C-alpha cells in the first residue's frame, strides 16, 4: 500500500504541476472551501507574535545547498535586517543524504523578548517531501540517551537520571521514521550549543520554530527539550502529522495547561486552508494530529487577525481537518419532488469541488498554500518573496490585545 500511495502522490504531482506552474506570479493561490468559524479568533498580540515567527523561520531558508548563508552577528540576504537585537550562535546543515535538516540557533537580546531561538528549515526538495510523507512509523522512545555515542555507561546513566522521568515515558507510541531520523541527525549539531546557552542565559525562553519538515523536527525536539526541563515554547507552520494517537496524547499532556488539550500558550501549530501537508501522512496509516492548532482560513495573502482562529482538540472539523471530514457530496435534486433546472445548476456548482483531487492529495499546493504563512516562505532573497518587497507588516506593536 505504501508504494501504491507513493505512486499516486507522484502521479498527482506529474499531472497537476505543469498547470500550477503556469499561474502568473501575482495570481492568488488556488482556493478551496473554508470551514472555519469566527467564534475563537486570536488576539492582535498573538497575531503579531506569529507573524514575526514566520519571518524568523523564513530566514532559515538561507541555510543549505541553495541558500546564501547567515553570517555573524546576524546578516543574510533575507529578513535578518528586521532583527537588530539577534546574535547568531550557529547554523547547521546535515545535507540531503542525512535527512536534509537545516536551520540556525540565535539569541534574541533585549529590547526584543529574551529568547534562545532554534529555527528549523523545511526541505527544498518537493520529491523528497512526498516520499518522506510516505514512510512507515517506528516505535517512539522519548529519551534514549544516545546524545554522545562515545560516552561511557556511567556518564550516560547519570545524564539519564537528570531527566524528568515522569515526562520520559510514552506508552504505545509510534513516530514517523523519516522525521525521527532528521531529529537524530540534528541533535548532535545543536544540543552542545543549547546546553551552554541554557546555563548562560537561564532567564531566556527556549523558543522553537519550524516550517514543513522543520515543523516535524521542531515537534520532536520539543519533546526532548521538555523532558530536559527546558520548558520550550513551540510554533510550527504547515507541520505534518508526526505519529500515532499515543504519541499525540503524550505531546498534548506534556504541553497542556489545563488538562483539556489547551496547549496554545506553549505550542502553536499553525495551519492554512488548502495546505495538504498537515493532512499527511494519512490517517489510514495510523497518523494523527495533535492539539494547539491555530487555523488561517483566508486562502491568499495577506491574512488579518479575523482570519485566524483557535481550534479545539486534536482534529477540529472547523479547521484544517475539515478538509477530510466535509467531503460529503450534496444530494442530487429529485424531479419527482419538483426540482427544476435551477436546482440542478445549484447542485452542480455545489458538487464540482467534490469531483476534484482531495485536499490531502493536492500536491501542487506545496508551492502555494503550504508556503503562504503570513508571507510566502522559502526564498532567501531581500525581503522574502520579490512580490512582497513593498508590503508592510500587518500590525504595529502598539495594537491592543494579548494572548
């Protein structure tokens, strides 16, 4: 079944990509039906935080094979000039043969909020993304204690005992093997730096942000960091499903503030209408979403506060999960019950969307909805996407409203 699904995804890409690439640069992304409601809108303060974090994660695309790099103190061809108080600590790039994990670690000094920020880049390879989302799960062990294979057993055991054991057990948990491999390759690149920074700056908030594959790696990193007692704050954009229901319950419990899956004060999983990645890997393979979702219901750029809402539980049907649960085709009008030609026209207009590719298989949206989070992410050029050079930030810091 796995190989059949890979073939189906690649077939969708080959059929749909040519037409997608013919869309003019200034045309709005392909749209779909939004099932969001407006009774749980976010504050302007949270909107500003998420918008800023989207620019921070966009900078991570300067790291890697096609990126121009980030230099100290914090210089790059993209949005680095937006963050005068940032101090670059390190960048990493495991390469395409080591799960393609890239990103950077930076210190955010006052007057900006004091933070130790780890930004995880998404993958540049669309083909790799599709294949990565098609691999089988493996057992998840929260903290195997293998940071340094050269450590002696005594030192390993001492380090294990320093971890919060109550947060280091996950029952019946499985994780996406490819995502876990990406995190394992990333850990030795960043953990030595983070251990020093956490000790040197104890009042700085450990902050993780990731897009796409980087969102999945950030999620797994957050579980590790939480077990270490670092109390991270996490924001992901277009995060795919990373594991089964057991792992999602484990994550929800770790980050919950009220015991009811309300984790958005510490974990914000931002999704966007029409983005197929949060719907993958498939539920048929045992993958589930976790709580903390903040949903952008506006298909095109730029969103406003009213376009974002909190979502309830792990898979709120009024948010991105609705793309799977709202696919019931309207009933065909009955002539015997007095239906006329206008009734059939209305039925056809309501039914056309159900005759297209399901939301989770709209692979061409990897170029549009999956990249459109406040800005169009994924280009290391001045100001981000060239068509955005003259855009202003949506809201000033003085706007009222706090989370």
